[in-house]
């Protein structure tokens, strides 16, 4: 009986930027539209980085991001791939389900405390 050598594993796809899927962007843009209608947010930017995707919202153009919604697939099993990050860099909410994480914006008024 002879053993055949194992075939090498197929090459992994090239690592490209992480980005949002259409369904994910739909959920995020619904929250964004609601906050724009309330006069809280005015602008946004979407960026795909090597390890994570970022949806940043701004109160005014040219300011630092007011909130960032991040997708980090490497954290899906551990802490969850979704995070809402506040203006000062603090993580406001983290989880595995985007809809659940976005609830941090429901029914609350956010105010900056000096």
C-alpha cells in the first residue's frame, strides 16, 4: 500500500482592505440618516484599512470624528467584530451583532462633558 503525498493547500486570497457589506452599510446609513435628521451629525467618511473598516461620523466638516463604527473581523470570535468608538477614543459598545451594537444610538442624547 503506497501513500500519496498530500497536495499543498490552495493559496489564500490576497489580504486586501476590510470593507462593509451592503447589508451592514444599510444598517449604518439608517442610523446616520436618523441622526442627520435630528441635527446631530452632518458628514461621514468610509475607509477600508488592512485589518478593519471604519465609518466615521462628524458634527462638522473638518472636525475630528465624533463617533467611529469599526468592523474588525479578527475579533469576531473573541470580543465581537463591531465597535462604536467615541470622540475621545473610548469604546462605547462592542459586540458580534451590528444591529445590537448600533442600539447605543437609540433613545439617548449624547452630550460632550467639559
